[in-house]
């Protein structure tokens, strides 16, 4: 279990469909309290749940809930990282995933929800790539944010190693075996041809 005196917030971030829900599940199994309202129910796209917290979407306007996240893990999609108030310390676990897989997974989700595609695949991948480069540059200059990048494919292939590295980054005594056991390779469904 994590030390309740830890004065930081664990943030799980990344692009949509990059493995953030998987990492939240790993952290929960490892012993970190999770900040989620469970309003978004599990479905065929995320059969183990989304681990979302609705107030995150209003972070730019209302960050009053942030102090309650200290000692917990919360999922914050990449675009909202810019709005985290510097009055707190954050350890960000940022999920990286092959952009072809991310876009393919998003398209499947859109079809399942009967929503239209927003951009062509190549446009979307280029847009995401540019946004991630800009975010990475910004993150390097934020003293209140420490970042550890985790590759989704590597996590599925070797969850024990990822669990160990995340535990080291957080500086906590998490149950890394329990974390690794939550990873289900069968849920890695949208794979790049290069994988």
C-alpha cells in the first residue's frame, strides 16, 4: 500500500485508446486508491472499465477537486495536463502507443457508438504526433510535473517489467505481482502491421 504521507498526485495520461485504463487498473491492483466516479460504464471497447473522473473535463475552469487527489491516482487525458495547477506535485505516467493502433482503436469505438470519423487516418496521426511533441517540450519545463513514459505494447508483452518500473518511478511499495496479473494480452486487439 502507498504511504498516505506522500504529497503528490499520480496522474495517468496519454492519447485516447493508448492504454490509460489498463494502467489505472494496474495501479488499483497495486494498492493505490483510485479517483473515479465510474459514471462511464464498461463496454465492448473497454470491458474492464474506463476509470474516468468527470470533473477532469472541467479542469480549465474548476480545479477545486485537485487537493483531494493527493495520494491517489487519476486519469487525465493529455490535453488537460496543461491545466494542472502548479500548487501540487504530480507524477505523470504517460502511455505511448503506436499511432496506427491508436487511430484504429478509435475508429472501432466510433463505429460502435455510431459516430462519424473526424479526420482521415494520416491527418489524425500527424496531428497527434505534433501535439505529443509540443506536450513533451512543455512537460520538460514544468517543475511540478515528473513524467515517466510507458509503452503500451511493451506493457502487454512484459507487464512485470512495467509494474517494476512504475513502482520505482512512484517510489512506493506497490504489489507489482498483482499489477502484472491485471494485464490481459487478449485485449490488445488493434495491432499495427509493424508489431
